[in-house]
């Protein structure tokens, strides 16, 4: 979750570190810090509580800090409150070892007791300081150098980590180690870079190495050497990043979220076109999966990706005879259930590094079940470890609240469902073609919704003082309601819940009182009348109603106080259109409240710790 950047080169390091961290602030903004070394001089550490801007001002955007080798960090607090003392980098007692860390060290208390007995003192409340001093302990005890001391520490640490380490005895070297937390390494023009995510270094290089689990790397100027945990040198292949560097910039938009909302037509079209050629779906990614004989599908994910799975369940079960179970990764990984052997586990994750989703994937593989990853980041852990992978083409998504990645995942599951039906001989050719044609209309229909965003903005501006909100819907509309509710709560801090509309009478309706805001989604024509009936029920108890439906259902205005219409489309794919107004409402409410839309409190973009 935290952001890490390291640089070793010929130019001044601090401006590069701060620039890279500015691209990673979505990973954490409780505090920020850098450590920079000028030749053989002592390392200069500067860190402070708050967003990166505080550190930028303290250092004149890095110009005040001299040296060509350094590491930096933006923190999302896990152990210890946000403070300057708990901010990274952390140092050993004599500043022999200085490091930054992303992850959680589960046995830090046990290690801390060991180190305290060995004479170490601790200034912070973080687990990171324990890792730093453990490395220092082994460095001094065995006198075998950085690789040896880091490897010994890795054997003792339980949990997840991405570490960047500097040693006083090695002034022009940076060491990095990884277990379960993402890390990439780039090289260009006699300089080396390391970062938690691609946007941090995309400006400087497109050639990167992916460091694997239980691996260590030594970064010299323009040179990287890799080792396994047994201290053996290993070889890695360079990968070229295809992302456009401008994709990680705001490009004139006030916020990344608004930019990414507007990018959805393009990225959805790109994702469709990546597998649909001449009206036929071509999935190289599922060639190794015996779809004809699959008996069960499990979709496993977290957050918005889980809501994609909820929508996918309806689509797959409509188009095929396959039963689908949708599971929260954080629960699935601890379930004691037996998985059906002839089954497929689909893991959905934008980053491909989500800790619970990755653990669920590994559990499924241990049980001998085929796995398919739907991810956005090439070379991510889930992409590498899944039996098959479908890459969405959302490009870099910077805002913490996902929009475009969600939409590409949604269209990805439509295409998978349709191809499953085709391979299982459960769909006629003309129907297959009809569905593909419908899916191809999604991008332009999203564009039409965005053209009418001012009307949604006007409505959202009236909701700035809202305290509670509810989303209701049936079938796919319920799945979209879950996502709409999540967006509203995570970026506007409004308490919001989503309910299957048929469940209202089983308890939730007791929460409705005069003025309660209810967002009602009704795009599923066969369930439309039932949803309207539920709307009437909450309105009779004082609710304020927004209706979201397709063009043609104009009688919605007889019930709703405000109605949003989306273009007509086959109801299986209506979720791709219905979610757009909910994204816009959440965005404009957040703006009206004066909240930092891209950096909501207590949240980070990629949840790489349990």
C-alpha cells in the first residue's frame, strides 16, 4: 500500500525521488520521507507527517538535498499513527542501515524483543524499524555484507514486504528485497530505478525488471544484479512497458478520477478490441482451460472487483449452464470448503498484487484447481502465478477510487461469459454475433452518458449535506448498486448501503425516514415493475428518490424525484452504462464537499497487506 521509490544515477536524486513519489501518493499519504547520499558523506534523512507537498516544500522540491543515490517513501499507516517519528525512512541506531518498507511484518513483536535484548533501542511504533535493525544485527554479527544480512533477515521475517535498503559501507548501492509486496526495477542511460508501481518511473524508462518473491536486487548506477534467498546470483529478463507516460498525468482535468471517468469509452473499446477480431472472440488466455468439462466457477476478488464478480455471476449463469459462486478473497482464503476439482477460479484484481486475492489464488492452485487472472498490470504477481491471464487495457489508474479499471473488468467478464457459452455449445451463432455487436456499442453509449454529465452535476451539488444514502436494485442492478454505494462512501464520506430491493421488507426499510436519499437502479426490464414497486414503498415512508433507468421507461418520473436515463442496451450489459452516473454523482458530491477526491482519507490504491 505504501509507495517506494529508489534512484541511483548521475543526476541529483532528491528531485527524481519526489517526482516518483508524486506518482505514487495514491498508495499512501499519511507521511513522506527521503534518504539521500552524496558520495561517501553521511545519508541525509528528511521526513514529515502529511502529504507529499509538505516534504516538497521542506526541500525546495528536492533542490536543497544533494546526492545522486537515495530512497523515498509515502506512507499508509499500519503500525503506529501517522507522525514524523513513524514516517519512513527508518535507520539503525548508528545509521549503518537505512530503509523504507511496504508491507506488514507479522512477528515484529517477537523480533523486537530479540533485538532489544541485543542492545537495540526503538524510537517509533512501526514494524519497519524492526526490519531495519534486524538487517543491521545480522550485518554486524556475521560481517558477510548486505546480501547476506538481508537474506538472513528474510528467513526470520513473517509477513509481506518490499524493502529498499542503504548501507553506510556501500555508498553507491541500493538493495531491494521482496515478498508478496510489488516492486519493479528500471534501468536507462547509466541510471537505475526501483519503485512500487510503474507510474513512478515511466517518465525515465520503459525497460523494467520484475523482482520475484524471496528475491534480492543490488542497484548500482545503470546496473542491476539479482539474487535468490540462497544468495545465488540469478538472471532476469527486461520487460518493456507499453503504457503511455501521459496516461499517468491529469491532462487538464481537475482530478485524476474525473479524467479516468472520461477515459472509460477508450479503455473499454481497447479491451474489447484486444480479443474481438472480425466479430469473433479469440481468447488465447483460456486455451489451457477445459471449459467444456468445467462444472463450477468461483469468482474471487475484493472491493470493486468483487462487485464486478457479482455482476458477472448473473451474466455467466444467463449465458451458460455453469453455476457461479462469488467470494470475497479475504473470506475465501480462510474457508475450509472443498473445491470442486473440475472448476475454475477467476481472480479479479486491477493491480494484480491485492494481498487477499493473491493468497486465494495460491490456495486454489494448491488444491489443484485451474485459475484465471483478470488483471490490469502486466507482470504483476497474479498475472505471473495464475494458470491463465486476461489483461484489461485500462492503463495506469491513479485515483484511489477505481472507475476505468472496474469498467474494463466488467466488459472482460462479458466476453469471457460469451466465449464460455460458445465453447460449451450453449449459444447459437446468430445470438453470439448479436451479443458481440451489443458489447461493441458500450463505448459510444458511455460517451453519450458523459455528454449529459452537467445535469448529474447539478443534482449531486444538492447532496453535499447528505448523511445517509441507500442504493436499491434487483439482479445486475443490485450489483451496480453495491459499486455505486461504495463509491459514494469512499470519496464523499457519506454513510451508504446497498440492498437487494426485495430484501427491503426484511429489515432495511426500518431505516427509511423523511428525507432519506435512495438511489434506485432499474435497468433490468423483467424486474423493472418490481423495483418500481419497492421505490413506491420507500417513498411512502418519506424517502427522496433518484431513479436510474433506460430511455423509454419515462413513467419512472411519476415515482422518482430525479431521473437519470441511460441508452438502451441488452440488459445483460446494462451495468456498464448504469455505473457511469453513480461514478459521476460520487465525484461531484465529493467536489461539492471540498474533499480531495483522488486521495480519500484512510484509503490507498493497492491493498498489498492483509
